C-alpha cells in the first residue's frame, strides 16, 4: 500500500514537471518608449524554493512539498560578496541575517546559533567578515565568514545604529546613528575595523534647528561609498543626500522633499553601479531613482503596484558592479527583487538625462 502511494506520488510529480509551463511573458522594463529600455526585471525570491529553478528542485517540491528553510519576513539591508554569489540580508522581522547562496541555490540563516538583536543593515570587509548593525543593542556585531562571533563595535557609543558602509582601503566603518526624535545625536560615526572610535561626520551648529545646517542630520539611515572613499548619507527626514570626504569634511548636498524626478519623500538604500551611476531608493515613492555623476536625474524604475516586478516599500539595495545586477529589498510584502541594467554604455551616464517614463507617485508616510 505504501509503495503504491509512493508510485502514485512519483507519477503526479513527473506529470507536474512534464506540464510545467515554459512560456516567458513580455519582459518588464524601464523607461517606457520612446526612450531605450535600460532596466529590466529578472526575478524575485522570498524562500530557498524561489532560488532553485532546476528540474530536480521542482521534482522535490512536487513530491515532498516546499522546503522548511526560513523565508524572508522584513528585509532591510543587503551586502553582496565580491564574486556576486552570496547575498547577505539583514532581516529585521527574522531578527537575523540570512544568506542567499546563488551557486548552491539556498537561503539559510547566517550564524544560526548567534543572536543578532534587531539587525537593520549588513556590510562586508575584504575577508568577507560580516558586520551587522543591531539597532536595538547599540552596537555593530562582527562575525567571520564562517559565522563565528568575533567582536562588537561601538557598544554604548551609538544610540541606534542603522546604516553601514566600509572603506576597505582605509579600514574604516561608518555607522549611522538614527537615534530618536528627542536626541541631539543624529550623526554618522566612524570607527576603525577593530573598533576604535575615530570621528563623527557633521557637527552641531549653535542657533540652528536640528538638521538644518549643512553637515547636520535628521534621522540619517543608509550609507554608501564611491570609489574615492567619499561617504554618501541618506539624511532621510531632511529629504536629501549629504556627501563627506574620507577626512570627514562636508562636500555637498542635493535633493529636497517633493514629487517628481530628483525629489525625495523617504530616502532608504543607496548604491553605485559599475558606470558610477548613483541609485537612491525611496520608500514612499516606492521606486529607485538613478542619477548620473553630476547628480542629474536619469530615470527611475519600480513604482507602487501589486505586482512582483514593482514595490510596496523598498528599502536596502546592492549592486554587483561587474554585471550591474541589482538587488532591492521589498520590505512589506517580503522579498528581494532582482533587476539588471542593460543596453547602457559609460557615455550614457555622463550624457544628457533622458526624460523619465512617468512622474514618481507620492504616497503617505510609512
């Protein structure tokens, strides 16, 4: 009897594989004609099953059901290995970092036996040691690539660590301190990779409201670095990006609150592609804006829609500079969306900005 059930299950599984649809729908790309398409949606994943597209993977799911591996709950921040094969995901809902291994087609807890508090973001050094901002524990926790806990950075020196960026050449880690509304410590702190405090980006200015002056912040969150080691700060509740040199000195700011290209509502993840284009995730506009090296708005992709190719609340972003494959957290309906920059040359980044496909949609605060 049991053997008969197994045979029947095998038959169902094989018939399911045989009937699996192979048709590929029309690709979703941005911008709309007549502009040439430059960003295309590739895929999305939430569980390990979404990463395994092999016939054997489909067979196992048909026979045994979905895997028991953890799925994403509230992905906030991303870090990509240098070879592009491993994506580390800070998942606030899981209270842990997950690792998507594209070669092994797996999604598992990283350092599963360790506690990580309230992980907001994640960064990697040159040895692929893993740095996790524990937004509830006032520290950055450091793990080896194998998942062994090494040390903590900034414990009791940071009120609410959120964004992370590592300058590998100078061996410096920058940590956003988003603090709270009543605190005066909205800042970005710089530490050596072994944990020594170095300096703060920006400073308070007498007679100025919180965050009003250049170099001041109001809820700084996500961070990124350019090739020269300049630090880009999402000054989220001031609706602007602020840029600092590796010496901590203010360089420039751009952006303001509003609708349309070049305006922001709730800045989240920041990243650069292989051409030096600058990507800014906006959680309220539910899109990602792309700027050239002169900070001119080139285009955006995404937008709010109840379709897998789009977003509800996007947050963290990571880009593989060699392939220009783009990974974006979708925070509410939890998943990682994957896109690709294509049909683009270096001169396209420096040239005259093309008209955006549409005006980004403003939404209420989230």
